[in-house]
C-alpha cells in the first residue's frame, strides 16, 4: 500500500508545477511492474471513436474495478493530463500509475504503450486517482 501523502511527494519531486493532484483515497495498492504490465496487456488497446480523455477514463475505470475485485483496494492508477509528451508540445490525456518501487508510469490507452515518466520529456499538469 502507498499513502496519498507519499503519492503527492513522488509527484511533487518529479513535477513540482503540477498543482492539480486529486486523490480520492487515503491509501492505494501500488502494483508491481509485472502486475501493471499484465493489466495493460489484458485491457488495451481501448477501441472506439472516443478521444484521448475518454479512453483514459475507461482504462482508469477498469483499474478501479479490478483493484476492488482482486485486491480489496483502489490501485495507484489514474488519469493524467499533459501539455508535453515525449518532448513534444501537445495537450493529451493518458493514464498514470505508481508502482511498488515508487516509479511513476505513463500508459497510452489507445495502443497499450507504457514507460516511466520523464520530467525532461513529459509535463503532467493534472492527476486524478
């Protein structure tokens, strides 16, 4: 388990300008990297005509359902809004996870790509878990 206070410290260290971090629970289950990858592979790509925030919300909802079913707790998995992604200026919604080793991961629900967030390449300005 990881506390919401610890999640805020992790985000603040990487993205000090991210003023909008909405955490609904006091603590979350932090997936292992293997659990995160299995969840991504089992649930992406999110198909359909929806735009990026719709896909991110769907995958976020699936994570909440799985967390409550499998672990009796909400996963440290949510939705993030970015204004820079992989070094490119762009407004984009995707998913975010904090794993048990306290790494912050970005997940693209449209194609299932995932990577450790890099503040030199990615700028997150909003997080909702």
